[in-house]
């Protein structure tokens, strides 16, 4: 269980509800899901907190929120779309576990998708001889 505050919907729009809520937070692959409590997550996983959609971590980062001084043990999640969440954990160990876990999931996916996009289309035909055009002159 963590306490969450949604600060920004996107880079230009503040979240409509910026109050702190105690919720069950589940890291599942490259997404974070929010539930009212652990019982709801176990018995009805389709029933998320306030019917919210999962939060996509791809391109996002988590970090200790050193600039936030109103509460202790707070970390920030910045999303690729500009969304911004604050989470409060019970202690420093939990904060570090969450930050590390979130960043690992976001990074694993970025690396995998980055590798698949590094080769331009058609580069797998390396072994074929080059075709000469009609105007190529042979060297003597």
C-alpha cells in the first residue's frame, strides 16, 4: 500500500484531483495499476481504483522526490506524456525498491524496442552482391 498524489495529467494540464489517496499499487510489466485495496486486487483485478486505466511506464522515470518536503519517503514518477505522480512509502527501503523496480521495467522495454529499431529495412541482405547500374564504368 502506498499513498499517491496525482499532480499533472500532461505537461500543460494539472490533475483534476490532487489529493493524497491510500491505495494498492501493482507493478505489472511496463504498467502500474491502482486498486482500492489488496482484497480488490486479488478478488476483482478488473476493478481498478476509480476505474482508472493502467499507467504506462515506457519512457517514464522514477526518482526520490528530494524537492518535496511536506512528507517523508516520497518518490516521483514522471511519465513520457508529461504526467506526474507522487507516491509516499512507509520507509526509505520501500522507496528505493519502488524506484528501482519502476526504472528497471521502463528501461528493459526501451532497450528491447531500441534494439529492434536500429537496423534499417533491408539491411539483412548483406551477403547479396551489389547490383551495378547501367552507367557504372568498370575500372581497367
